[in-house]
C-alpha cells in the first residue's frame, strides 16, 4: 500500500494543478490504512472521504438556496453556520497534541483538527458548493479568505479553527504578532497547494520529533515531503538521521555522505560534521 499511495502522491504533486485535498488524503493513507477499523483499500479510503466532503457541500448548497448570500460577509456567515455550527468542524488546544489532527480522513471523521486542516475542509467543501474560499498561511495559524457569490476581489477573513469566526485586520495582526512576526499585506496572499501540503507534512514532522517513539512517523512525513517538487534541502539530512534512528545505519550513512557532498561547495565545516555522523552510524553496526 505504501508503494501505491506514494506513487500516486508523486504523480499528483507534479500535476499541472495539484489537488491539496487528494495529496493530504494520500499522505494520510499510510497511517490510516493501518487501522483495522478503516476501509481496507486506498481507493475505498479516498471514496469515503470524497463522499464526506460531498455531503457537507450538499448541506452548504441547501443553505445557499435558502439564504442567497449577496456579500462575502454573508457567505462567510453561512459557511460558519453550516460547517462550524451544524457540522461542528472546529478545533481545541488539545488537538495540537494529536496526530489525527493532521490526517484529513481523521479530521473528516472527528470534525476536529489543526487550523490548516480545517481550512482545507472549508476550501474543499466551498469549491464543491460553487463558492470561493482560499487558504491563507499566516505564520503559526492558517485561516481562510471567503469571497462573495459573484467572485471579484472582495473577501473577508475567517478562522475555521474557531468555527468560522470573522477576523478583521486587527485580529490578524494580533495572530501574527503572537508568533513574533510583523504583519504585512503579503501575508494575506492565497496559499499555494504544494506549500499547503508541505506545511501539513511539517506539522506531522514537528509532532513526531517531540516524541522519539514516533521516529517512523517522522520518517514517513519527511519522505513524502521529499517527493514534492519543491522542498528544503535540509530534509535530506533529516531523512538520513531518521534512517539511522530507526536502525537503517548503512542507508542513513550513505545519505549523509551524499548530503555532505552538496555542502562541500558552500559549507565545508558542516559537511565535515555530517561525514562524522555518517562514520558514527557505520560504527553502530559493530
């Protein structure tokens, strides 16, 4: 199953218009399909998740037919009433401590998750209902921009993690300031699909890195991030170190040596340290 989901993940990541929902579903498949209570095959898992999104979109379409929102504010209020209210999608501080909060199939089942995952649900459901919602990747907190029913440049900002609470610029500035960053209008630029997926995988890596017993989970998320067309070069070293940590000493050492060759051109001191780690990994076989 790993080979199948990763092959599809790689292909979708290189599509002309990559679908972040499908990529997040494929990313979660390796973990989710290990649960005996989940669908038995990858296609069954994907189908079940798309059915759930379609069901929520149908609820939104019914609300649109009843209320006919005419402004971005009214559209955002409708989505908050349906998704945050009736369908109960929201988040709590405790969700940051759960891996499931970053796995889209679990988010759809529990209707709880991290801000980025709940924002992704809003975007996916809105698109199916013919509405315009885009993700906004603020530092430390993901929100959405909700457009009006006729399109155009007007939008309002909403926070799916808090049930769709509307945000003004002062609210956004406070969110950004809480992370130690300064607000700038460029931060409101809609997030690109692959950047969103990389951030989701980064959240999984961060969750696992704080829990040494979950090194294999961190390795899985790192390897998926490396399949994206654009990713930090440092992920190669992270993967090598995780291979060593999970007992693959020779493979990890070989990747460290390969990474050191890249570093030679601009950071020979760091290259030397990486080679030292590679030698130490090989010695662990003795």
